[in-house]
């Protein structure tokens, strides 16, 4: 999701008396309708011994469903980078992207059966920089986009260009535009992977390292882990599901409306996902309320009713009168998740509308549901009496460029919509999957929105207001890391260390909290105090290379050269193309007088990132020490072209210019 501003029923309760094991009975109940039973009856929801078996196991009995599902957007969501998987146009007329802000060109191309992205820069007709990156995976079904992922020893990163199929064009990837191009450094973290793909085998003490990944969203994303179901079928325990549910695995159609929507909104309610304490993105199972694991916030605005983000289908649906007044509308009212929308007949969606909007006054004279379309008959005829065309048109997405998606905010469109298109006021953050969110969680929603999408100080003022609302002892313990995070974002490092004073490093289990405290001490020029906090962050997340890098830099600032070298070598063993580790090892070798090794690392860092400030400084120093003053000057001039406020470079260049 890009750093654009985002837009982000209860039914009758049927209680079934049944004796269950204690670990089922103690879990939240479901509210259902019709033949829907309590969530606790579904034996794969809360059972810690049930595990995932994979789509190929499901296929052995459900081949026909598999054949159609594998063609859906979910089934095609993630795959190896092959010509068959790619929907992109690689012809010379299309396969070139230029980033005007950072002055890089990008060219995707195939070499035999492997996909590559070449980044290059041209000055005076000469290519002055070229980096080539092999692509390992394509994310996206191709209905809207193909984005591109590469893998370095299990560390997953996103490449900076995407193919937008509706416009049939290559461009910078979402979030990389308008000067925000992080090039080849965007981490594919578990929040991203867990919605765009089946659950991976993830290295828990990392940010973006995986042992293995799936190739597409699978059956168990909607049905829950299947080992119990498979075990019982293999044992001959066959249930006639035309007479009674098979409670060994969740059937979403038998869940309540609310819980059906919770299954979908795990990924189709894209916004600010705030995990509950102790929860991970793996912890939601179909049949749970999503709020048991996370609360998802969206910014609310006055006006701008047509502003939407691509994967906010549930948020848009919940604004609709159809949803609010029917009390029974869910995603599967209209969609069959086993069949691609490309192969779903239009009549299926129209029939879903007509199931409520046909003339039912004779059966229910008090019904408020409008049964007759008031549109001009000629207009209706021109649109084949298609409800969706008028009431659910395609809108552009504000977070993904070059994309138009069906707007699930079902409503009658005004003739004049100009005021609706303007954002007239920010109303606040609203949670769309929980009406009873505690103040600290709301504060976290504001902080997360600030940090990821809209760095506006009033958001942090609101967060502070909500944090201060809960003052009990338990809340105070819960809040320390939130105050640390908030004041860290405000760059009030004195307040950060003040809140850290009452914390024991060994008791901290949140790597980000430890890192922020370390960084606060470092920014206050107290590296001795910073060091143990950085170290604690790396103990919690050993495979966060960013945390390891800051730990190594702190060691270096304290003159602990050998310890710093050990850290940087660890990083490069994990990812040889990690720029700052190459830079800092080059610096260490310069200090040790090993000019050859120093140059090797510094040049490699420059090949990876020709605009990296510290590396350009180090390279200029190396060239100066080697009496290559022209090259030293060229490094500094380039640095100041890209970073004109670098005072160190100005002073060095002035010194070089003196006779």
C-alpha cells in the first residue's frame, strides 16, 4: 500500500447444548442465523494440535473445486517468476520505466527462462550506473497487477517496478512513486506475505526471512487448518453434509454473517492492522472474530465518498444500506470464492440484488426495501438492466495507481457529485471490525497511520490523548512501549529514555521497543547507553539485518572494531548486497590499513547504491589516500548533487580545492 491517504449484525443467537472439551467451551461464542451453530463446535478453530496440510492434500478429494479455485485471483496470487505466470508486456515500446525523482531507468527483461530487472542511470549519453537483479516471484494474479519479488538467502524484497494490466503499462510499484523509491530495499514482511499468499514457513526472529513460501492462497485460508479433517476422513469417518455439518473443518457458508465477513476481511479490509498483545498474523483462524487477533482501522473523512483503496471491499460494503438494513449481507451473498470472477456469469450478481429488490410488497407490505428502479427506462435499457453498472461502478484506487476496481459501497449516485469528491475534513480513525476498542489500541491505530502513511503531528496528538485515557496499573505496563514509540516519532529522545528508565532490558520482548530506546540514546550522543539496547533488539530479532546494522555501527562508534566486523560479516553472510554493511566493512579495512579489501567493499556498495552518502564519503577518503584526487572530487560533487546539505562533503570538497 502506498503512502497515500487512505479510506479505510448481529443475528439471532442459536445455542446448542453439547458437552465439549474445556479448551473449546472456554472460547468466544458465535452468533448465527438459520442452521449456523456456535463457533466452538468447529473443532479446527481453537485446537492447538490441528495443523495445515496444504492445498495438494485437499485436492485429493476435492479435485473439481481445486480446478476452479486455482484459476481465481486467490489461487493465482503468488507464483514463481515464469513466462507463464507473467501477464506483462516485455516489448521495447512498453518495458522501460523512468523515475524522474531519483533519475533511474528500469528495464525488465527475460534471459532464457529467468526474469531480470535492470536499473541504470545515463549521464551525457553514457551509462554511469547499472544494477541487475534476478526476480524470483511474481505477486498478483494479473487481473490488476504483477509485482516482483526477489529472494536473497530467504530474505524477501520487492523490486521497484510493477506491470499494471488494465492500463497495459509498466510503472514504479505502488508506494515507490513521487520520490519514495526505495529501489531494491523494501522488505516483504509477514503482514504482506500472509495476505498475498498462503501462510509461509517464516523465520520468527526476523522481519522478512522465510524458509519456504507457498505459491498462491490456498483452501485452508478460508476453511482453517485441515489435519483433523483429513485424519477423520482417512479413518473412515464420513459425514453426510446434506444432513449435518462436518465440524472437523470450518465451512464458511455455515458461519454467521458476521463471521463469514471476518474470514474475508482478514485480507479484504486493508487498513491499519493493530495486532492484539501476544498475537501474530498467523493467529486468526476462520470461525474466529478477527478482533480476537487484530483491530483494523481506516481513516474517516467528510466528503470524498468515491475515494477508496484497492483492498477495502469490506469497509466499502459496510457503508452500504444493503449491508446495514438487510442484516444478512456477506461477501458470499454475491461471490463464490471457488470460482474466478472472470468466469462468474453477470446474472449471478444481478440475481443477488434481485433476491432482496424484487417486488416483495405483497409478502411484506412494511418493507422499506426499494423494489422498483427509478432510473430512466432508456438508460436502464442501454445498460441491460444491470444493477452493478450504476450502483457499483469501477472507481480508481487511491493507493494503487493505474487500477480501477469495483466499488462495494452500494448506493444511488447523485447527479452532481462534485462536493462528494472533495475531502473537507479528517474525522478520525475508525475500527471496522470491532465497535468496542480500548483507548490504547485506538492510540496505536493513530501511531501506525502516522508512521506508515501520513506523518502529520496532529495524529500523534490524538494518539497521546488516547494513551492518557487509561491510567490503571495494567494499562501503564502496556503503555510504556507506546509512549516510547510515540516520543521516538516526535524525536523527543529525552522522553524516550525517560520512559525506558523503568524498564529492564532482559524483560523487553519487543524488538522495536529495544531498538527505539537504543536509537534515542545514540541520537543523544550516548552510545555506551545505546549499545545494550541495540544488542537486546538483535537478541529478539537475530535476523533483522537493519537492527544488526545499527548494533554494528554503535560498536564501531565505540571503537570496538573487531566486534563490529563480526556483526557486519554476519550481515553479509546473510545478504551479500546489504549496502551499509559493505560500506562499514570498507571503512574498517581502511582503518586497519588493508586498502585492497577496503576498496573491494566500498566499490561493491557503490555498485549497489551510487547515491549512498556515507559510502561516497568513504570512497572519497579512499581515493584521497590513494592520491586519486580527481576521483575523490568526483565522488563529493556527486554526493552534493544528490544530498546538497551534507556539510561534511562540503568541507572535504573545499579542502580538496585548496592549493
